[in-house]
C-alpha cells in the first residue's frame, strides 16, 4: 500500500473514534454527578448540559413547586470549577454557589411555586473551557425512599 493511503486510513479511523471518546467522558462525568442523588432524592429529566468557554454563561429555566424539597448538583470535568446561581424572573439572586464556597450541591424548599432561571459558568481562575452539567432532583415521598 501507498504511504499516503495508509495515513489517510489511519486519520479517518481516528476521526471516527474521537466522538466515542467524548461521549464516554460525558457519560463518566454524568455518572459521577448522579452519585449525589441517593435516596430519598430522585433526579429529574430536567438536567442541563453546556459546553462553556471563557466567561460564557449558560442559562436554563425551570419551575419549582411549593413545598417540594429540591437538590441542584453542578459538575465539571474537575471538581469545583462551576459556579451556579438561581434567580427569579426579575433576576434577583435566590442562591449563588459563590456565596457558599462554590458548593457543588444545594438542597432547598420553595415556599411558593416560582419560575426560576439557573445560570452556570466556569470559575475563570480554575478553568478556561469545559463541559458543565446541572442536575435537578427532588426529595421523594415514596415509602421505599428512605
């Protein structure tokens, strides 16, 4: 075989494998985040993912319902690189992980139902780019969730 053909085939092969490795890293990161959701907490389908660079801010919207205990977990490829905030629709800060030593998890109960904005960004001193996951869960009242 010609040397050029071999190089082309190897390059194509490597390009085909690269997406598999990225998905595997995302799955590994997501699995690590899910560890924070043990009984009685249940993760919802309202999980958010964003690839951030520099000072970009990812913004997600969700509704929290009165009386429910919620848990938000933030994850990045390295620990403590994500800062997240929960704001009301008037952009008043209800919680900021920055005010709590960049906590990666927050449990809270809403006194009334409210639509909120969840913002996530990278802590610039710790990371210039990376994948961010924000997982949202709630405390289950099911008898087997102790």
